[in-house]
C-alpha cells in the first residue's frame, strides 16, 4: 500500500508544526577548511535560533560534535547524534505526512548525493531519512524514487511543484518516465496534480559549485493555495533573466489540483548577480515557514527589505525574520534547504 492509499498526505509548510529538524555541519568537501566550517556552523546556528523563537528545533549532529554545537546553539535546542556526511536536512531527511486522525508518517526517498555528483558523499546521509522518521515516531514509507525535499513544494490541497532536471534527470532516475514519476510522487505525497518547471537557476548546475541540478525551492513556492511566489532576475545580463520570465509565464498559465488559476507573486533577486566564482543564485524564495514566523534569507542587499515587505503582506499574521544566508548559499543552498518541518498531528 502507498502512503496516499493509507490516507496520508504532505501538509503545506504553513500548517502547524510539531518541530523543525536540522543537521549540523561537519568536516567535508562542502566546508573545505576550518574557517569555512566555523562560518557555516555560525550560519546554521543563526537559522536554528531564529526558528527556535517559534517552535522546537532538533539538530542531528555527528558523533563527538555535540559539545561544540551546544556552545553555538544554546541550551534550548535538542541534539541527537547520528553519522552524517553533509548538513542539508531538507534533502537528506524524511518528508513528513499526516492522515488527519493523529497519525504521523514519513517518506524516505532514495538519496544519491544530488545525482551522484563527484563532490558528494552520501553513505550516512542516505540513512538519515529513516533515522529521523524513527526518532519522530513516524511510520516510514520507503520510495525507490531518487528525490529530495528541496525538489518538491506542495500546497496541501493536491498540487506539487517539480523540475524536469531533477526527478527526470539521468543523474537520478534515468529509467523513469514522467508518468511513472508523477505516479510515485502522488502515491507518496497524496497529491493529484504536478506542475513541472523546465529547470532550476543557472548557479544550481555545474560548474557553479555545489548545486542540486535544479531544486524547485529556490525558484518557486506556494504561499497559500492558489498563490505562488516566484524568483525573478531583473538584470538582463544574468542568464536567469529569461529563465525566470519563462517560469512566471508557465506558472500563470497553470491551474492547481482544484482548478484555480495560479496567482504568481514575483520576488526580485538581490542586486548582486555574481561573485568571484561566477553567477550567483541568491534567492528569497528559499525561505522557511514556522509556527507564527517566516525565516527569510538576507544578503546585506538593498532588496532584502523589499522582499521582507512582500512576505509581510503575504503572511500578515507571521513575524518575518531576516537571517544572513550568504554563507549557506556558498555551500549550495539556503535556509529552506537546511530545515525540515515535522507537522503537528
């Protein structure tokens, strides 16, 4: 039986949470030296403390790293020790589900290092989904689909956003058809309609550092049923300029699982378009909704406050907290990528 057949579905991120799960950065290629590792740990800790203002946080830490993590996180964040390769809980952790009757379940996707990329290791991370599901007391559904939590976004009412270069990419699921992917996604998430974007942002692909090959959660996300926030790049010199126009047009042409036309709210990218290594994919879309709060990526950029204003209008009952995400983006993701919600049942 599938999760959906058993009555489970993935709630929208704005539904009430029991807690947030995160993973602590440890020595690996993503954090290549002690200086970068220290910066990353400080950045992860800032996000954890921002989320903790609104709900409990559990941090998975590598063996022997709890003392150092505690010093940065403070006393009120729970720590559990498990072997880790990297620190992107959205992707290595489970996708939690509820059935509306007080039962919690989780999807343990197959994880292969974001498409078996040559810089990635995943011996331990491939097991974290099952570990976290067990720690949460959830019923685990194991999926053969190679997928990550950052590669999906749902409205809680039957619609899911996907990107073709992730679930249909040869690096993850070379023998799966679009129909087979959709069938598995719907069976695991309880969704009924998939909206496919063609690809992700330019800097999310080689040779631009530690990318995911096109995760949707940096491009577009549901803000509520029928409403999508979408990344736009105002600078015509940036290769994402035309791509973002294409994404917005596609989204505006779509209806959701209930037949509603999508209202697309455009969120302009920060003014910084490149760094010393090339194009950047700085994006405000990679935010995290927690109980009563929005934790929003900041970049010490003039457009930070503009983005915060848009999110305050979209979520008038939530407190918007800006957290500097430049160090997190240097490692290949953002605030949404390092957090994973466990819904309240």
